[in-house]
C-alpha cells in the first residue's frame, strides 16, 4: 500500500522534463510552447497567466544548432505569440522540427 503513492510521485516528477523536451516549458502556472516555421521561431504563452515584461525565454533548436534568449519587451498574455524572425537562418525548418524553451 505504501509503494503506490511513491511510484505515482516519481512518474509525475519525471513527466515535467519530458514535456519540456517536446517544445513546452512551464514555471509555476506559466507555460510557453515553441514551434519552428521556416527560418522563424514562434514562442506562445500556452498558459492561463500573463508573462510579464522582462521575462527571459531561452530557446534552442538542436537540429539547426540554433539557440538564444528572448527577453519580452511587453507582457505576453495567454494565447499570444512572439515571432523571432530568422532565428534558424540559414536552416529552413518544417513545423515538426523539435525545439525547446525554458522560462528564466
């Protein structure tokens, strides 16, 4: 009986890093998703809370050997997107190319 809750906690604890590898990042109640589109990178606030101005979003597209940090210059409301133009130049990528993002 005692082992059940421990196993469940371990599975939940491991799920977060796995989700982050698929293009999502979460910190507290905030979450950001990333997607590649041609030479551009799209970062979307996929949570129900606003990300304040000054929040840093560290992103990486390993396939293109591209990475960077984007600092929000305005509040990013839930569902809003930021497009980083030519982030992966010279690599033209399809929308299914994996990318990661971390809220700092």
